[in-house]
């Protein structure tokens, strides 16, 4: 009997407006940027007496870098042949199809441009930005849940979801929720650490921990996740795991390197 499981049959469209549709995914995506801006303003820039104009510059670079990087990451890493047949569909980000690894690359490039204009260091910027990036990851995965996509293998656990709209009749691991809750916990942990230590913390420590935890969680959850594209079915490690490994190693290497240096003086 399937009475213990959760039947998930939620429409991904929040508000149909003729040919225009407002989807949960797009709404959550916008909320991620809005709340990220508000949190950086109130918890970081005001705390450090920094001009809001500097935050506006950072937000502009990051929004552009995230959207372009996440979309192109999905296109090139997961479905290049499909989008080659219909290049216009690359622009339809409201339908889903964003890769966190592509977003990470896009954000790094955006920060590089920001640093050149702002005079702030690369690691200083990353330490503060990744706090709200973790929160953004929570919203994106909740958007995936509303789209009934990126779920896991069959499970007999009582919290398994039956994704009716994707043609499933058996309960699956709700890996979107696993990731979302992990990212939300990471957000609160990084924010608490920053609030307590921002005057004396080593530049880059928060960023290194973020890389290790976020992509470590992603790597582990992929073991119970269904392949996103057909070619992953024959791989020992799927594309998400292969792309996560360099970020995890970068985080470990950076953390080791930073903690061999003398502690930063209070600023």
C-alpha cells in the first residue's frame, strides 16, 4: 500500500496569465536574489559601514553571472545536443534547467569583474557572498520540487514522494528537499560564524568551508538521485559528482593553505 507515502501532484505554474505563466521556480529564483540582497545589506554592509552603492555593484555583477553561468552550465554539461537543435530554448530559464556548477563559475567570474572596480579583495568578497548563495541554493531546490524534477531513486521510506506529474507511480527520494535543507542549514551556520567573527576571521575561511560542505553534500546526495540525462546511466560517478570534486578539493586546499598563515589582525 502507498498510504504512507506523499503523492506530489502540484502544478509548477503558480499563476497562469494566458500565454504568460508565473511559475514557482521563477518566483523562488527571484526570491533568492531579493532576500540575498536584503541580508547582505542588513547583516554585512551596514555592520561594516560600507556604502550601499558597493552592494548594488556586486548585486548587478552576481545576478548576471549567476543566470548566464547556471543556464550555460546546464546547456553545455547536460544537454548540449538538445539545445543545439533549438538554440532559442536556451533563453527559457523559467522552464528550469540551471546547473549549480555553472552558477559557481559564473559567480566567480562576476566577482573578478567586481573586484577590479571595487578595490575589495577576491576572498573578502567571496566570504560574504557565499553566505547568501547557500540560501539561494535552498530556494532553487525548492523550485525543482515544485517542478517535480531532479528527484531520487525508489525508496520505501515513509517520506518518499510519488511525482505524479512526471509519470511516476512509485515513491522516490525527495532529493530536492534533502539538498534544500542542507543548504539552508549551511546558510544559518555561515551567517552565525560571520556575525561572531567578521572582525578577526581569516579571509577565505568561509568560502573554503562553503565549497567543502555544499559540494560535499551535493556529491553524496547524487548517489540516491536519478540521472538527469541519459548518458549518466552508465557512469560510475554522474556529471554532478564529477563537477563537484574540483570544488571540494579547492575548498580543502584553500582551508589548509589559509590555516598555515598567521591569523589576520583585527580590522
